[in-house]
């Protein structure tokens, strides 16, 4: 509301979001995108105790692969040979990085099944990205057809307009998908109500035994959640600032540094409650491969976009093959 009153967000953007024109209103698309993010994030959280920290951050790099697949099928996007090579390099790096999880055969806290589930769950986040892209395209078409850009201050659907509507749906959807915890065996046969009751007791109990008799450091559960929330908010704000001041390309490449940096932190820092993580040499190889592949893919994407603008006949699938 403050952004609307200050004029940063035009009022007609609310009209675009809530009123149906030639199909479903965009608020329905926001709900579907929020569902995709919710499923991807919740399943990722469920898998967290069963995969190593570096592998958890590595599997998130499956998202651009899923996005490319869905964009080809749904949006009709075409990827050049160079782009395809870059994505294949990312896929190879992910496979190398997760191989040690299968070699462990479920020993200790590492479970190959949850590694696969974690990689597959990225498709839900990819679906959310595709839906958001559809909404941005619909908004640009709507403003062009209605002349709303005539005021000279509209530069696309405001990012906070999208984020606030997504958050509006994600909170209740997160509660509705709690049965997934039961489906993946985290409740250990308990009902959802008692399971949620134990979770709230763990967070707000404030004692060492509040998270169970076999737990350690239960008194820090609430503090850990609060720190996570603060850092998550700062993280999202920093991403928005980065996109605004450095562009989407630089931000996307910088985000891919999460995996190698987190691998170093897990391997060499003796974290409270977590300790150090044993990192396989294959994970280090994966970290060395994935960044150059991501950078190469982004460079190839820029070249494909230039071809699409200047000579659309060359922006074909697997260009320059078939020319």
C-alpha cells in the first residue's frame, strides 16, 4: 500500500492482477506459481536431514535444466547448440556431485532416495518460474493494448506486486502441504496434529528437551528459526537490489556461487551442532565444473537473444546445426 500511495506501483497493476480478461485472472496464475514454489521449498526442507549440505545446494542447479525443458514445451523457446552444451555440462556436474550419495547406500544421514527426490522437486520451482514469465508477458501485452504505458513511468509489472501476491498464497499453502511430511515418513506414524504440536513445542519450548529426549541444543531452536527468518529476508532483499543495480544476468551467475562457497564452508568450518562435513573428491570436481558451464550458458543465452532480435531465422533450436 505504501508503494501504491507513493506512486512507485501504478494502481492499474491491481486491475491487471485481479480482473479476468480473455481467460483466467492473473491472480490464479500467482496462486499456481505460489503452489510450485511451496512444493519445491517444502520438499527441499523435508529432504534436508537426509542429504549432505553441499549436495543440497548442488541439486538446486537442476532448476535451470527443468526450466529449459519446460520453456521449450510450454513457451516455445528455442535453445542454441551452445546453450545445450552449457546445460549438459551443468547436468554432468550435478550427476558427479550426487554420485557419492549413492555409493554410501544410505549409510549414516545420507539417503540416495532423498537425493533423487530433491533433484526432482526442482521441477516445481521451474514451473513457478515459467508461470511468472507468462504473467510478465501477459502484462506487457495488456499494457500495450490498453495504452497504460503512455504515462511513461511503467517499466513492467512491479516486482513487489508479484512477490506480495505470491506470499499471500504461500503461507496458507505451506500449511496445506504439511501432509507431505507424513507421506515421506517424518511423522514416524504420528498424526499431523500431534506432529505439528511437537514442532511448535520444539521451536518455542526453550529447553534442551523440548525437541525430544534424544535431541541436543533444543533450547536454541527458536533462535535458529529467528536467525533463519532474518537472513532469508535480507537474502531476498539483496537479490532484488542486485537485479535492480547489476542486472539479472550478473545476479543469476552470482547465485550459482552458492554451491562452491557452501561446499567450502561445510568442509572447513566446525559448525555448532553440525560439525564439519566429509566432502567427496567428486563434489570438488563438480564445483570446479559447474561455474564455467553456467557462465558459458548465460553467454550463449545472450547471443541467442541477439540473434532473435536481429535475425530471427537464426535463433532456432540447436543453432547453427541445420543451417
